[in-house]
C-alpha cells in the first residue's frame, strides 16, 4: 500500500469544540480548551503518524468579524486553512445559530476539498432536534458528509477518523515521522499560561493578554522558565497581579503543573507582568507575538 498524507484543517465558529476535537483526534493535549469563546488564536498543527499514513491536523481560531487587528490576524489563520486543506472539517455544534457566518460557509462551498461537517455536542440535544439540524446543514453545505459527534464524550469520533483516513490522498509525509506538532516548546508554555488566565479572569482581561517566554533553560533535572504577561493598560496589570500577588501566584502554580505534565519534567516558572499599550492594534507587536504570517 502506498503512503498517504494530507492536511486536515479544522474550521468553524468560536466555541463549537474545534480544539477539543483536534486533541481527541491526535490523542494529545495540543490545543488549550476553555468555555470562553476565542480561546484559540493561532493555527496549531497536531500530527498523527502511523507507518502508512501521516495526518496533519490544523486547529484554527473561531471565525469572528474582526473589531481589532489581532482578530484580523486570527481570521487570516482561519482563511489560510481553507487554501491548503486536503480535507476540511467544518465544525459546528447543536447550540450555535445556524445562520451565523454565511460568508465563511460560502468560501467552504467554493472550495474543492472534501468537507466533513462535524455536528458536535450531541450530548446536549435530542434525536428530533438533531435531525432538524442535520437537514438544515445538508442544505447549507450540500456536498458535506455529516458526522454527529460528541468530542467530550468521545462519541462517533472513530467513524470520523476512519473516514479521514479513507479520504487522505497518497503522498510522502510533510513532517518528520516523530513530530507531534510544528510549533516550538515555548509555544506550549505560553498557551498553558494563557489558558490559566482565561480560566481565572473575567470580561476583557483574557482578551487583552499576550504571553511571551523570555527564557527557557533546560538541564538534566528541570526546566527554568521566565515568562512575561503583557496587558494593554496599567489598570489591567493590577488585576492580573491581584491582592498581594495572589491571583498571579494561582496562575503560575496551575500553569506550572500543566507544563510539568507536558514536558514530563520539573519546572521552575517565573512570571512578570508588563504593560504594552494597545498591542492588539499594533502591527509591530502583533508581528513580534507571531500573529503575522
Ligand atoms: N457538552 C459538550 N461540550 C463540549 C463538547 N466539545 C467541546 N465542548 C466544550 O465546549 C467549549 C469550547 O471548546 P473548545 O474546544 O475550546 O472550542 P473551540 O471551537 O476550539 O473554541 P475557540 O478556540 O474559542 O474557537 C469547552 O468548554 C468544551 O469543553 C461536547 O462534545 N459536548
Ligand atoms: Mg479552540
């Protein structure tokens, strides 16, 4: 049998479970997941390697109408996933308004790659409503094959996975066969910290935050990491740090435990908070933070 390989790109609206699904399909926690919308900000590859195939999944930011420059960059990541897909996984769920997002669906319809429409979170609905949604999606993306699943309950993921392998084109691997992702270790550190910020703070705070690793030194025993949390305004700095530093300490401890689990090694994590005025709208900052491709 000839070797198969391809790009399987996961797109859809915010919060429908794209990252949960990618982690399931890859079998590793590559993307962070929270109940807040716009958790994912980058295109994140998760690679499955078997002897006779390689699947390169891409998790992408949820499609939003941009209201600042960072969101424009996020939308570019989502659109880029339509240009190089061998298979498109369009993810929706049983909660979101089906008529949202017509522009993007139009782009999916114009694309030539096969579309697997993933109807997620079916654990939250009943047969009747599911059948109605199924019919509606058949009309919206007529050529899509529809897979009702539950990513958290691990329901029907195996059938989706089998279909992906069937549709995978023949070809040589794109990445070395021992690679799990194309992103550097530092990226997973910043994402772990950002996940804890999403979980621990409310309203605009998580959306105004960016994290950068300034130092990453590994020896036999442990990894020493120094990371900076950037906020947009002075007032946000105080909120991140919290009374007597308690809030920041909590983020640090929770992130460190995840980073230790990810690398299988002891970690010493130091966090600092800095103000980088209005970074979400500044081209130069966005470039530095890896948002401009
Ligand atoms: N009940 C239920 N919840 C789910 C399921 N899949 C994902 N979720 C939850 O939905 C929320 C969003 O999941 P994510 O995987 O972060 O969604 P996303 O599409 O990557 O979101 P963005 O990165 O913001 O675009 C989380 O709270 C998940 O636990 C599912 O099958 N059933
Ligand atoms: Mg996500």
